[in-house]
C-alpha cells in the first residue's frame, strides 16, 4: 500500500468516525424531542440529526483552532480567555446555521430573521455554550496527549523516501531534523539524508503524534534528538544528537525557547 492510498484510507476512516459519533448523539437527541415535545418521528429525527451534524461541522473548526493556538505558543490562560469570548459567538453561529437549515418554519415566517434569531438564541444559549465548552475541553485534552510509543507504531506513520531505485520507509523516531528542498523535505537520519515528496505542513500533520517542532519556515527538528540550545548575539540555535546545529528563525524564537524549556528541560542560554 503506497503513501497516497494510506492517506486516503485514513481520511475515509476519520469521516466514518465523524458520522458515527454525531449520528449517535443526534439520534439520542431525537428521542428527547419525541418524548418531551411529542413531535412526529420524522421531524424529531430531522431536527436531532441536523442540530448535531451542525455541531460536528463546528467541531472541526474548534479542533483546528485549538491546535493552531497551541502551535503558535499561546499560554493556557490566554487560550481560556479566548474560549470564553468565543463561546457566545459559536452559539450564535450555530443558531444561524439552524435557521438556514429550517428557514421555512412558521416561526421564521412570522417573526422574521432578527426576531427568530433572538428567540432561538435565548432558548439555545446555555446548551450551545455547554456544547462549545465540552468540545474545547476535548480538543485541549487530545492535543495534550503524549506521543505514541514504539509499541503503538503503525505502518501508516512511516514515511516513504526514495533515492534512485531505492525506496525506504523512514520511522519518525529515526529523524534528527528535516529541511524543505523544492517539492520534497529532506529527512536527516543516521543512515543519511532521505527525501520525501511532501510539504512541511503535511509532514507536521503526519507527525502530530510525535515530538517534532518547526523552527523556521523550512526546517523542523525532533525534540527527542535535542541535546543543547545555544544563543549567539541574539541568534538561537539547537544542537541535535547527530552533531547538527540548526538555526532558529527569529519569529519562532520565543516559541522554541518555551517548548525546549518545558519538554526538554533546557534553560534559555540568552538569559
């Protein structure tokens, strides 16, 4: 199975899981609508699934946002404040999407968009804010999980690299650092440099379960291979176990210093 096929299979599994999770929640919510409001089954199922499929779409944005904030080095207190401010906004977005899905309802026709929005927003505000909070906590928890151990390695995590007629699967643990070279990323290992046809962003996504850190626009390092941190005239560099000294871009400096201090126990040499 080649790399493209593995990625496609992984996406299909992720989509299937997404539908199973939100369909299950939607069906449970449909039962509540049927029992509490005595609605017909067809209407109960429609609103139950529609309501939670919409949250499923918002969850994708929430998870991406949490990962982006952590990647940018935001501290937990600032993330928490942003989440608090975003909760009522997300609640309003969900209400708008609900109105679009059910735009032909009698209530909307009578009250108009503005009146119907306020009525529905007030009614769903608490539930929507609680749902946003739960999704945010889940995203924070998942993004804070430790990297996979060797026993949990799967073939899908290996990176196919090719030199001439030789193709080899590179285990992420073998990588010291990587550097963009055209349409490839050159992976530096103990056995040499192996080019993988992939973008740096895609590579970071593939290695999300491992301890890799982007240190410049074109380079990433393996945190497990870091041995020292140097600072020369304000320029930060990282020394790896293979002897490589990787310079850190200034715009990534504060985030790299913070990560190396927290995950590698290295003190900032610039202080």
